[in-house]
């Protein structure tokens, strides 16, 4: 009954996340179209810049949704962990796409700085104000699950940053309307690019780390060692490897040294205790090879 309840809860959670992605994609795609039309009508580089950024967000959300769908496919003989790693690759791809977008934005902005174009400040402010609403609602969809998955956290942070960027564009549009200082538009574009770069850097760093099988940020390797070595009859824990299977699941392998003359039942009990403790330290897949004090392994790294 408990397993069935957990399965149903997990399915409901996945469905909820999928809905959040779909609604976020639709809202942002609609707003991209509005921004592009408004950008043409007002000659606003800031609106075009924000539209380009929002379009990359749509692509990112689509890529993340696709990765989540692949991650649900069961393991097979060729892919024994299934396709869970695609969530990490999607996160890395999203970060790279955003960095490329920043480069394009900065290039166009530098060209525009030398020859500012007349901008309809009021229209820019109105469209950007709509952007605050769209991005705030989209970000709220991911708020509840943002700490559960790197892709969800990335989507939340990007959409929240977009809302703040839109606020800046509103202020800029109002300033342009009253002052006629058209250089404000490319300057705003630079600020948007900096905000995107800042919000993307952490996502790039974490996703690259997981892609290279580095220790996940939510796992404290020293705490893992301490928890295991504090267990009675455990004398050493080495040849330790921790990596991410997906953006939500981590794996560990290690060699456990126990005192001599323990029975097989006692050793299995220790391994059970370790697995229970490690699951509370964000490690879900655990493989432990046991050794005795008098019969340690001779492999390199041991």
C-alpha cells in the first residue's frame, strides 16, 4: 500500500512539473511574439534583446521537458541507468545557449551605442510591464519544486531574472519617454546581458560539474565519510566515488573495511545502516564492497 501511494505521489509530482513546463512555454512564447512586434514598432533594442532571451527560455523549457520525458524511460541492457543523464545534458545545453545569446546581445548593443535610434518609450514600458506579469507567473509555477532538480531551479532563476529585467525595461521606457535620452535603450540592453550572464554562470558551473561526474553540490563528501566511519566495527571507507545519475539522483560506490571475525549477517546489517544514512545525505544508488582488516584489497586507489 505504501509503495503504491509513493508511486502515485511520484506520478502526480511528475505530471505537475510537466504542466508547469507546458504553461511556462506557452506564456513565454506568446510574450516573445508580442515583444518582437513591439520591438519592430518602437525600434527598441532592449525589447528585441529581451525577446531573444525569452525565446531561449522557451527553447530551454522545451529541452528540459524533453529530458524529463526521456528520464522516465526504464533502464535497458544498453543504458543500465536509463536516460536520466539527459536532464544533466539539457541543463548544460541551456546554459551554453544562454551564453551564446549574451554574446549576440552584446555585439548588437555595441553597434547601437554609437548611433542611438529614436524609441517609443511609453510602448516599451507597457510591453515590459506585461513581461513582469508573464515571467512572474511562469517563475511561480516552478517555485515549489525549485530545490528538487537543477533544471527546475534553472528555469525558476531565469524566469525570475526575466521579471527583474522587465522591471528595468519599464523604468528605462519611462525615462526615455520623459527625457528623450535614446542611449538609455542600448545601455539597458547591456544591463540585461549582465543579468543573464550572472544568472547563467551558476547553472553552467553546476551542470558542467555533473557532466564530468564531479561530486554533486548537494553532497558533502566529508560528511559521508564521517557518518560511515562513526558506525561501530567500521575501520575504513575508501575507493569512494560519488557522481550524479541525473539532476535529482546521485550514486556512490566504495570499499568498506570492517573488523575481523564479523559474521556475514553482521556485515550485511552494517551495510543496511550505511545505505539508510546515505539516503538522508542525498545519495540514492549505493554499491558497497566489503573487506576485512586482514584481507584488504590491493587495487590502485585503495
